[in-house]
């Protein structure tokens, strides 16, 4: 599990950082442009508490349509995202959120 503070910080980071900067930082290897677009949709559409629930439960909201790239990214979405965020130090393993 990841700390509540790190998930909250990640949500705020995603909401406030320009998309081009996020793309340069994240898109490489398993983390595709589809992953980035999808995590931004989830983060921007949901309040922080709801985002934290989606993150911890590894679920996605059913409230928006997905592009073909996002549909493909959906198959392994949360494991790929969590791995990338952990590698970059944006989330830390700790006390259960």
C-alpha cells in the first residue's frame, strides 16, 4: 500500500503540472501516451478523495469515453502507472492509505 499523503500529493501534482511536462517525464517504456491521458482524465474528473479510492482499489470511473489508445492502456493501467510513479519517487510504499 501507498501512503495517503503520497497519493494525495500525486493527485495534486497531476492536476497542477502542465501536460507537456508530464508527457516528457512519464511516457517511456510500458507507460504510453494512452496511460497519461487516462490518468489525467481520472485525476481531473474526480475529487481527491475519489481519486484515492480509484487508486487504491485499482478501478476506473465509468463516466467518460475512451480513445483507442486509452482502451488499450486500460488493460494494465494501474500496475503500469503505480510502477512508473514509484520509480520517479512520486508515491511511496508505507502505512496503508
